[in-house]
C-alpha cells in the first residue's frame, strides 16, 4: 500500500458475520484495511485529531476523557471488575481504564492499532488484547465482562449488525 488511506465502501450491504480474511471485499476487511492504513499513516491523528499534537497531550487527553465519561455514566472504578473496551486503538484510553479496573479486554479491528497498543501499554499486566472482526464480539465469552466502554467507535462500524 502506498500510504494512502483506502476509502470505506459506504454502499456495501451487510453479508452477515464471517471470519476475518475469508472475503477480500467484506466490510470487516475494508474496516481492518482502513484502520491498519490509518495506523501506519498517523495513528494519533486518526484517533483523536485535536489531541494529536504530541504523545503526552494525546495520552493525557485519553486519561481525562475516561475520568469524565466514567463519572458521567456513574461507573465506579473497581479492581474486582472486568471491562471490555471496544475500539481501543493505540491504547489512548486503555491505559487509564487499566488503572481503574482489574482486567481490561482491549478489542480492535486493526492489527496495526493493537500492535501499537501493546507497545504503549507494555507496563499494564491486566490488559488482554483481542483482534475483533468489527461485526460481533467473538472471542469475548458471554457474561465475562462487567462494564463495556466505547468512545467514538460505532460510527466507523460498516454494518448495521455490527453497530
């Protein structure tokens, strides 16, 4: 790929759930391709444009936003609980979530974003990384999480079923 970000296929109709990699034109592959390319080009800008000035601003804004949203939703941090973060990206918010909860499952559709998150969160032993397909929560056992957190992610999910 030349570094250009592929355009999402906005007119695509849902074809249901599939394993990633089985259909080269599937919505989940388009989403993965888009976010992998975005991560290679400029992950911080694609995740939080306004906070992409430098790494410290980027991660500090993630901490502040986590605290704000947990308070707004009346969710009390609890080291005895498991949190699933849908769309973890490079771990901008995951870092703070890992400080607030005993176990965090950091899910993303992008291999490139997850690779960056692993590096950024290498000091957090309570974070598990999960590559999702963008259509369901395969890999997350039923009743295995206490809290689900997702911020500015669902508008990027290419199918109604996935949303």
